[in-house]
């Protein structure tokens, strides 16, 4: 990307300042983009492409060896530990939450990011695997089981349904997990093959001895409830519940990274949080459901025959996953692994 911008600018005989002036952006932005230190937002990218007389795709389409983030446009800071996989021709990087560690063990990074924006692969680092985005902690179990029984790697990147859909639309994941009220799931942005994983309840969890606060109490007292980003299915359910009692849709409260993070924060002392029943159970919390949601795994049709995808789907329909989710509770697994034909 940076080489293409510099080459076109120099071909036109322009300085960085002249390109910046013609595009209506700052010279500092042009310099940072050409050095590979910054990825412009949509408006700046369009302006630079117009000024240089080409399309955004021609100007900013990544080369096969240029890393792109699975979400958004900004790469993580230099030196960040990353996992790496190819999705088609794109080399996708996934920042490792919490640096180089997970709550249970040191996690295995594949690469770090150099100051110029390139990848510095670590010894024995991989560039393969199937990338799945979604918010159900069951994805982590599924990935571990696939790796136990096969040579394939599944890279799970936690994300709300909304962010997962964006990643699928951009072609930076092989598949996603989505959830929502039955028959009210979002429309896939690309052709997908669909499999049912489970049904579970979304709702409010609390550790209060007096019980879980009702939606009315939360609204009337403006309790600081741990919430999720606007694209999360549980947040949409909470917004609908607030609307039913005539309460405003915006209430104070921190934003959790996922269902387990929300439950963890409640267990640590928050008044209440939005999560799923299984996460609430795992932390010994009380739980009041708001809606029952269907949970599906969608695979981009282009990747449906990959051996790792085939293994993932076989594992999802097998007893091993169902037995382990049954130990957790909160999952209706009666149709787990069934393909959905629409």
C-alpha cells in the first residue's frame, strides 16, 4: 500500500505536501501512510485515491504479504504479539488479548509487528489456520477439540455479532458465529453455509443476595450495568427490554469484551451485567433471561471445502463438544451440528 502511494505520487511529480493539498488531508497523514505507520480512514482513503486518479481498491488492496487486521483498518502497535493466518490472499493478523498471555497459560504467538508495519515471524510461527469470529465461549472449546483430533488449527477471535458480520463482509475471516431471536437473525453479507450450534438465553446476571435487578429497577435507579458494544445481540435484547418498559435506551455502565468478561466483572463486584446463562452459571451468578437466541455458525461458501473447516463441522456435530457443553449448562443442544438449508 505505502509503496503504491509513493510510486503514484512520484510518477505525477508531486511532493507529499502537494498530494496532501490536492486530497484535502494533512502532509503528516501522507507521510505516515507512506511509511506504513498509519492506515487512513474511509474518507481519507477515498480522497487520496481521487487525487491520484485511481480506485480505493487499486490503491489500498493489500499485497499477499501485507498484514491486515481482522477488524477495522488500524494495525496494533509495533511489537504486539499476534497470531497469523491466510484468508484467501489476505494475510490476517489477530492481536492476542492481554499481550502474550491468556488467563490460564502463556499463549503461543506467531509473529510480532515491526515499526514499518511488516510481520516479523517468530521461530515455529504459523501462517495457516481457519479464522472464526464470534462471541460464544463454546468456540474456544470447539477449537481445542479440533486441534486434539486433527492437525488443523482454528483461530478464534472474540467479537460481537455486529463486528463478526463486518469481518465476514471484508473477507478477513473464514466464518463467524451469530445469534439472535429465532427467525430474526441478520442477513449474511456474503453467501454462506449455515449450521445450528445451540439455543441459549441472553439476559441479566447479578451476584446480589437480594436477586437480579429487574429491567425496570435498572432503568429507574440508573444502575451501572456491565453492557456490550452496540453490535452485540445481548445489547440489542437489553435495548428491546428497555423499550418495553418505556425507559431510555442509553444507560450508564462499562462495556465488556464478551459474555465471560461481563460475568467476570459481575463476580468481581459490579451490580449486574448483560451476558448468557452459561457464562452466569460458570461464575455462580443469579440470572434472569430476557430472550432466547438461536446460535449459528456461518462459513463463507468459498471456504466450505477446506479440510480444517470440514473437521470443525464434524467436531461440532459430534458427542465430544455436546458432552462438554452439557457440563457447563445453559445450552440447548438438541440440534447441534445440523446444517440449515434456506
